[in-house]
C-alpha cells in the first residue's frame, strides 16, 4: 500500500509539474504604437527538440477585451494538457482582440455574402502579423512548422491571414469561420482542416462548405469535418478529437514554398 501511494505521488508530482507551466502575460507593441495583449506558452521545459513549431490561436467575438485572460477560454487548456505539452512542445500565442475591434475586418460584417478583404489590415490584426514576424526571428522556432487556427471571428481571421501571407504557414484550422471563396485561389503549400456544425445559426455552415470547395478546386490540401446537429460551438467537438494535435503537428511546409 505504501509503495502504491509513493508511485501515485510521483505520478501526481509529474502531472502538477507539467501543469505548473502557464501562459505568460505579454504585451506586444507594433511599429505604429498599437499595443496588443497576448499570452505566451513556451515549449515544455523537458522538451529535447532544438526547434519548435509556432502556433497562433485567434479567439472569437466573445473573448475580446483588455483583461488578457478571456482569450484563453476556448483552447487554452488543450495546450496546457500535460500529455500534449510533453508530446507536442511548441511556442503558442493567444493574442487578444480589443473590445471595439474585429480582427480581420473593421467591424462585424453586415453579411457573409460580402467578405471582401480590407485594403489595410485593421491595426490590432496588423499587430498580430508583426508579432508573428518577430517570433519567426527566434532561432529555436521551426519556420517550416508555423500553424494558425481560430474560431468564429478568429476563423475568419485565419482565412484572411493565410490568404495574405500563405508563404508563412504550414497549416491552418478555421473553425466555424467564413471567407470570400475567391480569395483562396492563390494559396499554395498550406494544409487546411476546416470544422463547422451543420446547425450553426451564427455563421452559416455554407461558409465552410464553400471555402472547402474553393480550396479543393485550387488544388490545396484540405479536409472538411462537419458535425451533425452542432450549433455555433463546433470548436468543442473539434478540440476533443483524438487526432486534433496529431494532425496539426504532422504538417510541414515544403522548402519550395518557404521564403
């Protein structure tokens, strides 16, 4: 009995040690002076790799603010999971969109039939791009394994960022997002995995279906997973998939697409 308790204590100690690693509170200042709150998770201290993937997570409308906390509501625990931290070490960035902004657009789109790109990226979203560029200078970040994902508003931003800068990303996971399909025609070297619920009443499921069709026609590597009966919270079943992290970390950008 005593030996069993010791083993349990050791296992629990290891679990707590891994969980003790947290998202650091950070602020990024862009060239134009825009300040962007974000949280940073570094690779697990036990990781032995010399280079690590960079992951950018773009939250939805409900997580906007200035508290530098709310953006971790969905997805944060997935990266803090001790098993994932040990098996999939990475630099993970969770920027927070200000309360009055809307990532890739100046405001909430009036219609999902009119999602043309903004000529100039909104200041907070431009700051996200500058922040990515800054991290790409880190010598221990693997530039062939840069991943971006987002849900709802963040799903729209995921499409927007990749359509503007496809040379940066190896993989993209837009969840219940939307995009003007014609913007996906010039994307090369990025693997997509799209998720959506077919009962979504906030962002119509046709948005993901049309994006999937456009990517397929463009010859882009894409997988589309639709959840029957699921409403807007399709990120929940997406994050619970056993292969969510496995698929992501398998993606690597071919050298011919790197710049």
